[in-house]
């Protein structure tokens, strides 16, 4: 495999995956939504890898909701990393605002792949397709768990979008035995921010460092450094053991209070803005009425989700970066880019 097709290269994860692919010697054919996004990602890649790296990149403009350009863009490619999917900064007005593009993206990418006889595909899903819709109090998970959309338990629009898009991908595999599909399910993705595309996970760190929160909610998630997410895509692509498998790409789970303390350890100058005290649940629920980011997670108060990463370590030969380091690299890069 020499030429890798990557959808959504201008996003936080997509840019890191593109950089990792160029470092590994691949030619990359990537997609962005428009010329502005193309210019931004090229500027970032040039800053990180140098101008010569741009010779390894070709960009097409594609929309998840439109079949246009996908088939043409994939011509000559050997494999696909389908990364593009909407990730809102708050609860959308309509669920379908993110569910439809997530599912349409799978359809358009996979139809184009089949038309081009491309069989090797790695999809970027999420632990949101693992964690939700289970019995109350369940906090320990692995790849055998699938978010249950029929449980009657409230599942966010984002979790629905990732779950349905992943289910669609596995349906393509079932209906087309020639396809060799792997699914990557990253946790709460942090790590070095390269440009203004910070991702929803890092947006919480931004709000902390700007002093927008009077404290931290009592909740926690498995964290993963974006550099490990990028490496996992290529380690899966390059290893046939991953075909037909899904991988939780996670490391230690941290309470949000511990995330705040990790930021303060690396950036003590923010001690007057960033409050590491844990807030009572009732206060967070009130705050969620006024902040769309908090509203997305208010139903997870009191829970520290833990996802097993043994399969990732064994099959993909990964020793992930510490979650604390991922948090601190996020904070330091936000300062460097003058975002906070």
C-alpha cells in the first residue's frame, strides 16, 4: 500500500493521522469540505513537517452528504482511512443534523471504495459506540460492548451517530465479503493542538483554562493522546490481524478534577483561572441549562468510565502515552497557539 485515502484531513484527528501517514512514507489523498479547510491543513502540515511534505499530499473537496467527487478522489488509492464525521460542540437542534452526515459519509465512502475495487478500510468510530445504553451503573467496558440504541436509556445524538455509522460499516462488510475492515474506537482525545481545529474534547480544556467553569463536574473518561490515535490507524492498516476487529484506543481514565490538576501542574500560571475543586452534581445540572458543552455530559455525573485496552496493546503493539501527558500537551499547545 502506497497511496492512502483519508477523509476529513482538516479535523483535529484527521490532521494528526495525515502527518503520521506522511512520516511513514505514504502518499496521502485527503478530503476537506472546502478550499479554506484545504489551505489551513496544508499550512499546518508545512509547519510541522516542512514544505517538502506537501508533495506527498493531494486534496479533494468532498461533502459527507453528497456522493460527488468521492469516487474520482479515490482513483489509484490502495486503502481508506474513513475519519470524517461531525462532532458537535453542543447538543444539536435536530439529531439528524449529525446522524445523517455520519451515515451518509459511510455510504458515499464505501460506495466509492467498491467502485474503485478498494478492499482495505479503517474506520474512525468512538468509544461513544461502546459506552451507552447499558444497565445503570455499568462502568467497565471492552470491544465486545456496543452502545444499545434500543435499551430505552437516553443516548446522545453524537453517540447515536457514531454507533449507527459503525453498524453501517459492519453491514457493508457483511454484504461484501471482499472488504477488509477494521474499526478504531478512540476515547476522550487530547494531545498537541496544531491549529484552530481543537476538537470537542480539547474545548473542555479551553473552557477550564479561560476560567469559564467554577470547578469540575464529578465524572471521568478514558483518555487517549491524539498521536496514539494516529498511530493506531496505521498499525491496524499494516497488520492483517486487525481485519474484522474493532479496537478501543484508550489509556487511563481520569476524573475531570484530575484533568484540571494535571493542567495546573504543567501550567501553574493558570491557578487564578482554572478551578480544580469538584462541584456538586446539582450545581452542574443547573449550569448545563446555560452551557451546551456541559449539557452534553450532565447525564454522566458520578461515573468514571473504564475501557480495557489489552487488545490494542497486544494486536497493535502499542504502549500509549500517559493520559496526564496528553492533558498537559493539550494545555501547553493551547497556550503556544494563543487560544487561551
